[in-house]
C-alpha cells in the first residue's frame, strides 16, 4: 500500500497533481486553501504516494470551528481526488482522512466530489461510509459552455437574444479590458452596488483582493472591466485550471444598463479562457431544479439563483449536476445539533 504523507501548502507537486487529475477542480488547489485560510478556515492537505513517490490520491481539507462549542467541521470542497472505482485506494484515503480530521476534533467530514449525479457514483460514495449530506455547500447544478468549437460556432450555440446583446454592447461603444491588481478596488465598488441592488451578500473587499493576488501568482485568474467612455459598467473575475475556466464573481453598475455590458464582459472572459487552452467554461451555479422546471419558470421566479439563471442560460451551456454533499459522522449528537441549526437558519 502507498504510504500516507502530509502535503504542505507550499508543495508545488500538489497543484500539479490537482491540475492533471480527471476530477481536477480549482477548489482543491493550494491558492484556494490559502484564500479560505485568511477568512476563518484552516486548510490542510493529505496525499497517498505510490512506491515511486508519485501522488496518486489526496484531498484538501478545510476546517471551521462551529459556534456554541459544537466542535469542528471538516470539509473537502470538490474532492477528494481519487479513483472511486478503486475500492482499495479509496478505502485507504478515507481511512487517512478519518485519522487527520478526528485528530482536529471534527464532528463530521463533509465531502463534495466533482462527480456527475448518477446512481453508480452515489453508491460508491455511500459504500465508502458516507450518507447524503444535510445541505450542499457548493452549487450542485451549473451550465458548462463548450469552448472547443471556433468562436463563430460558440456564438451560434447561444440564445439569439444573448448574441444580440453581445453585439449591441460593441456597437454602442462598450469596451472590455483585462485589469490588474490596481483595478480590484473598482471591482469591489461594482460588487457593492450589485449586492445592494439584488439584495444578496458579497464578500469583503479584502476577500476579492486576496483571491486575485493568490491566483494571479499562479497565472490562474483574470479580472475584466467593461467600460463606456471611461466609466466602469461591469466587472468579472474568472479562474482557470487545466482545461476548465470558472466564472465565480461578477458585478455591474446601476448606470447604462441598456448597453448590455455584462454580456460583453462574459464573452471576453470566454475568449480569454479559450485562448489559454480551456475547453470548458463553467458558469458556476444555477437553481437546483430539473431542466423542465428551469425552462418553464425562469421568467417568473427571482429568488436564490433564479435571477442569475435568466442571464446564464442565454450562453448556451449544458446543464449538469453533481452528486452533492456527503457526510461522514463522528459525533452523532453534535452532528444532529448542527443539522438542526442549519434547518433553523
């Protein structure tokens, strides 16, 4: 059996392993762990090594102290990274996870593997000792835009209104540029406006600055600003790892909304992702409803992710769903109290 060894936050092979893994995801990279570590979490990584010292499986774990003395929650976002069809290796990795998270006083371990929502995947995770989670932490459904065709065909796959709005923005004089660290403050101002307008929470200015700085040092982020006559109208922060790019954060101002700047900036981000070799652009988060419900109710509903779904659906992405959150419980009484608190909230 391969030995278990700790992976420190600065160990370069970890990020190389993540990028090359079939389930590669940005949320398993060391910059993401460091980002969350600055805002209330503790990040730790473990890995299994082959006899020739090659990483073969692993997980980035995030820990957070729960209120009221309930203990610690351990969470593996979009992981662990393992071949779930290999029962022996999966068992070894889960055993290792048990050891390290129990040592930190975890009442439960939550995992959210980046696996499609299919019975065979759910069965394997269940056999590994996990039960369906109390709640999903990351969105289960998303839209994936295929970037492999040429740009003309990518545009052709979009809704006609979305294509029209992209071209309208260009005709009306909206320009999009890739920003630098100096532009994060402008992005933060746009985020504040967007949060106030749509009544949803946004991260602090320090969070977005840290996200940009950490991923910029790995050449994995791009900040875009859409402007009209020098006035910033929209901002977008996109991230990339391997063949996938993610649209995590976007914002727009209250002025000149008729100029369709958010459409122009989204198209610029897709162009950036395609240029750097990405084949998939993840629009990151739509309502967790079946396709029929999404298609028939998107004009009526506005709660939760419904508002952004009306915008995202126009870009022609393929609707996908992961198996969601799965919990491994160590302290049943405290875990039940945690679940009760989630329902009450």
